[in-house]
């Protein structure tokens, strides 16, 4: 969308509106509209979100494009969601089929979290430098396997692993002056109603109500 100052979005399939019936139903467009209504400004919008993005792939593609775009521009807001694709493939792997507490699964998850920490440590300072006057907001990852069954082992394991991922993101984000939007807590136990996980072909991405929940989390981080 045209306008100034700018809202710039980076992220994975959530920023890219996967699961939404139209782009306007994703959290980026919802947040953009809410900012304009609240602030009475015609904010420009540029969304760099890419489905399947990991912290590793972002370092060598999307991040560079976003930084180049923001150069010498008036950027008011930057949002970023990143981490689900670093973690979820491991939870669904054969190594984790017997539970996240197995040695092979723990090794996979620990290695992924270590790489995630290193990548975020490289990514977030660059974003801060590229938009020194902007409000930068990191949207924490929700657990798409959270159905509200506390006794379910896989749900508990995936909650724990997602929390560890989010702890890393929150720590590094705060170190570099980013605000934290809690996308984890309000989506907890709502996979059936807030995502496509109950569809005939289950999908981890949000329904419109799920994107509304994530938008509310971003607004609450202001």
C-alpha cells in the first residue's frame, strides 16, 4: 500500500497470509489497518513475508531485500515472525516419533535451537540498524499442536519446545530493543478453532480468527 511513514513486515508463511482466504485477512494487513485507524495516518505497507522461511534462509534473502528497501525511508513499524520452520519439521520427524524426550529427538531440537539463536543474533541487530527510529515488534511462535489436552504427551512436548524457541527469540529481541508480541499464549489450546488443524487435510496455518488473535497480540505490544 502507498503512504508514509512505512510499515514493513518480514516473516514466514504467517506474514505471507497462508491459511487466510485473502491477503487482507492475514495479520499484516489487519495490523496495517488497525494502525491507520488508531493513528489517523496513511501508513505505507511493504510485506516481504515468504512461506517456508527459516532463520537461516532469511539471513541470505528476505532480510537483505528488506534492508535495501528501507534505506533512506521513513519507517515507523517493522514486524517479524520467525521460528516455526526452524522447529516444527523436527517435531514431526521420525527421530521424534517416540516423543520429544528421546535422545535423538532432543539432539535434533537442541541443534535447531542453537542455530536459531545464532541466526537471530545476526538478524535482529541488522533490522534495528536499518530502521533505527521504528518500532520493531517480534511476534512469538504459536504451537499448532495445542488442542487443549493437557495430558497428551505430544502436545506437552511441542508446547515445551515452542516455549524454548520463544524464550530465545524474546531474549535476543529485548537485547536489541524490539517489542515482544505474545502470539503463543492466546493461541494455546485453540488449534481446533483458530487454525486449519481440524480440516479434512490438517494445516498448521491460522483461520481468520487465528490471524485476528495474532493481530491483537501485535497491538498489545505497543
